[in-house]
C-alpha cells in the first residue's frame, strides 16, 4: 500500500489511500496528524479535488476508479449505496429486501465500507431514525453522519 494522503475536512481529517490507479480507502482519523499531505499522484489530486468539491456542495457525485475489496455480499451492498443520490436516504431494511437479506447484514457491510463518503453508507438509515455509523450508535461518528446528511439537505 502507498502512504495515505491526509486531508483536513469539516468533519475531521481523513486518510486517503490510492494504489495501482484506484482509490482503496478513505478513513476518518481519530488522532490529528501534523498537517495535510500534498498529493503527488494524479489520482490522489483528483480524489482530494472531488472531496473538496463535495464539502463545498453536498450534491456533488463522485466519479473515481475504486478498488472495493470485500465479500460478494459486501460488494453488492456497496454498489447499491453508490446508487443513492446525494440528499436521499434508504433504510437498512429497504436495501436488505432488495438483496434478499437482513437489515443487520446490510449494517455490517456498511460498517466494513472502506471508502467513507465516496461509497455513501451515511445515506443508509434506520426505519426509526438515523441509525448508526461506523459501528457506533452514538458519539463522534454519529455526529459525522448527521453532519454529512445535513450537508446534503437531509433532515431526520
């Protein structure tokens, strides 16, 4: 793996990993490293530019080459997440019905999503409210999900 690029965003710093011409990961960082990293690779610059555009306007759709490494089921969930338009949400249950699965299995696939924001698991909500984010149902990760949804014009 290449060394991640660190980018400051309104919801905290993220680490962006690119390898072999594909985006491999975007991870929220719990600790703040010393400053941002300057992207050198053309794809790294493209990822940073698209993320910056998204943080200016939550209606932006991403168009990046992805390397999604997961189980067949996780990849099916992640593909469906990519079809949810900015400003829209789907319930875990609705996605589960579409895949003939369970809401819990969909939630587990969302938790394993390697590309936060770009593969928009934040757009998946509970039938009774916001649901969880990154395996948490309260705390800082859930605040990130709330911010992202609000940024896209979703109110729950």
